[in-house]
């Protein structure tokens, strides 16, 4: 460790330039990556001593901030006790976490573990197809997802993703994935003004299911609120309508809670805000507050009945070496215990309400087209022209983000770069921030938009 630490920041950047290939970062000689060295509460500090308030919780995951000693201790204890065993057998951290997840889900679910959100979604697709195969409906293999949704980077999860800037040049991906328009109420895909919603985007599922022949559709996959794609909050009835359509046609409802889960929405899981019961729930990120990789796919117990067979091939023939790693499970249990003891789901709800109230005046700004909120998650859609809703240029958005960073606050962005939209700022702060820190984030975002204008 000392040798590496002794290397100065300059040479670390040089070594990075020589050896590293960063995700989502265009290779440009002028762009220097931040070398992140230290984390404390909601702050990170770089190798050259700059400190930032991280209003994105890393990549939408470090919900408990960067200095939870008890998570490190839980990992250390488990590592000393039993550092690894595959879940082809079983172990206490895996079992206890599965029990806890059932409490958070408020239902009866079977838990399959993996290491990332993408894999959790892959498992859900395999289970949906196998379920119908074993129900005697082998033609049900199609899966309907949404444009602007994000479900991961692997060939199946990316096929489900509806953001074309992430798929372009990697296609063809897994077959059988279809997309419906998102509930984007600001730019309604059906051309309706606010308040005149006719729920076409929810009803569209029914049309697609019929056009495809219902007997060929296995499942839909849906984020409660499209998060990374730009925080698209659906009308309150939307998820229930989609659930009813799924029921009508025997289509399984897979709810992707990778971002919305574990308190982000102000409820334990995002779908609980809408009073629906999913058939399958996928989760990752916040499950360990980002401290270790872990994900889970939860399958409603009734569906599991189809897999209670001794016949060959009837079981889940899916294994991965690290899925449900005991150390990650121990950290996840501790994460959920901390959330329970410190009432952090309620705190996230409260902070989310404050964030909404404090951001509201921004709606009057010349370049702010729309403000969207889901718990402690916000999207700010920037426009060049409020009247025509012409999106702000990618350069404008980038300048706002750079200005926030200059003022010590890290925020995120999303958009549809294929159509040259890259105009949505995102906020996803950790649940452990103080009221003052939340105020500071809002102040910096407001000042940075004003400065850039
Ligand atoms: N699903 C959603 C909703 C996500 O936001 C993400 C990641 O951002 C994923 C799935 C994929 O998770 P991972 O990056 O852990 O594979």
C-alpha cells in the first residue's frame, strides 16, 4: 500500500492514462479523470485534496455515505469466519438476508443472488421463460420493456434497455425484447398537454401484447420510475393499469428496483408507492450501500411452485461463482439493520420532500423546462426555449455540471444523445446528509444554472 500511496497524483494520472479504460468516458487528451482517494459521510476527497459533496451517491448506490465503519466490520468478521462458499449449498448470511428481504418486500418471495443489477435482470428473464416453459406455454418468451428505461449492460439486460446511445454499435443483442413508450409527461409521446392524460402509454402495453399475440409474451420489465434515464415519474394510476394488463394476459411483471429500492423512493421499495404486487423484483446498488457487489432476484412464492420438481432440467440451472457471496450478504444485512435502526427510509422520504420544496422556485427559470421527483431522487430538465421545449444543448448541460463541480458538488446527467438531448440533471444524494447539506446542494445547482445562463 505504501508504495502505491507514495506515487504522486501526477504519476497516478499518467499510469491511469497508460493502463485504464474507463466506462462512459470518451478518450480525450484534455479530460483528466478524478483520482478519488477518500470518502467521509457524503463527501469524497481526491488525491489532490479537493473535497466534493456527492449528490449522486457514487453511481446511485452509496445511500449510507462513505464512512460506515460497521459495514467494514461486518465484512471483516464474515471474512474471518467463512470467507467464501458457493450457494450450491447454503450459508447463514445468505439465508438471513433472504429473510430480511422478504420483510422489506412485505410478501413471500424466493431469493436468487447475483453480483450486479444487470445479472439480477438476466436471472429474471431466464426464470420468466423457464416458468412458462414448465407451465406448458413454451411460446411465451418475449419481454416488453420501455424506451428510456435502463436495465443493465449485458446482452439481455442491454436488449431490455431503451436508451439507444448505450446500444448503438453493440447490436444485435438478445432477441425477443420489445419496447413501449415511456410515461414522459413533459414530452408526452402521444402529444397530450399536462392534465389531459388518457393513459395511452399504459394502454400501449395491451396493444403490443395483442399485436404480438398474448401467448408469446412472457413478461414485462419496468422500473417503478425510470431513474437513470431521466427520472420519469408516471401518473399515479400508471403502474396499477400496467399490473391489470399483465393480469389480463397472464404476463409476468418484473419490477426493476435497482435504483428505486432500499428507501430511495421514501418507501422500502419503489413499487410500494403504487400499491402493486410484482411477480419478480430485481435489486442491487443500495442493498449494500455500494460497499460490496451484490444483487438479488426475488420471485413470488406461488411462481416457485412450478420449479418444485425433481424432473431433470426443472430447477434453475444458473450458477455464478460470486452470487450471494457471504461477505456481501453480511454487509447487506448490516446495511438494512442500519437503515431500520436509524429510520433512514423515513428520513429519505423527508429529505425528498424538502428537496422538492427547495427546488420548486427553479421552475420559473428561463432554462428549466421540468422538475421531477421520486423520494430522494430528482430530475431537472433543461431547455433552450421554454415555449418550444427545445432541449438545452449538451454543452449547456455540461457547463452547469462543471460549474457545480467547481463549487464542490457532484451531480449527474442523462438524456438521449442520439437525438442530441443530453439535458436532464439528476440528483440522488445519500440518506445521511443533513438539512444544511441538502440546502447547499440546491443552492449550488441554482447558482450554477444562473451562472451558465
Ligand atoms: N437496472 C437499473 C434500473 C439500473 O439503474 C442499473 C444500473 O444503473 C442496472 C439495472 C444495472 O445494474 P449494474 O450496473 O449493477 O449491472
